[in-house]
C-alpha cells in the first residue's frame, strides 16, 4: 500500500530496486540460489553449471550473468542479494567483495570505507 507523499518507484541512478516486478523477473534465479542452502546442490551446480541453470529455467540474461560471474548483472536480472550470497560464495566472493562491486570500489577500498564509518 502506498503511503501519502512516498514515491514507491523512486529512481536512484545506478541502483536496481528489488520490487514485485524484479521478484517476478528473478523468480527462477532466486529459486536456484535458495536451493544452494544445501551443500549437495552447490556441488551439483559446480559440476554442471549449464545443466543446473537449465534445470531451473533461467533466462539467457541470467545465464550469461552467471557465466560472466557478474553479480551486479544478476541483480539487474531480478536476483535478490540475499539469495545471490550463496552463489557469490560458490564463486569465492565475500560479502565485502560484493559490497565493493555495488559501490564501485575495490574490495580493499570498500573495507577502508567500512572502517572509516565505525
């Protein structure tokens, strides 16, 4: 429900807003990532990424983002960062690596930024 004076679809340059439209767009990707809560599913993905993406019905944009290891593109393709965290872990990316990507910083620059905010 919209609140008076609140622009629900605010445009923040460079930011993908995760709303209902994005949730629908990313349903298959997020479902696949949710299933990475189980170690055997993470191992299955590592053994056959293409087969795994096909099994979950990912669209070509989502598949290419995964092939490219492009977390920001996965977000644009409807990925929810909370679900993508498991996939990032498979790719050996930490939360701070992803934070750096999201803010246009290297991991080290992002870590320095976090320390400066303490």
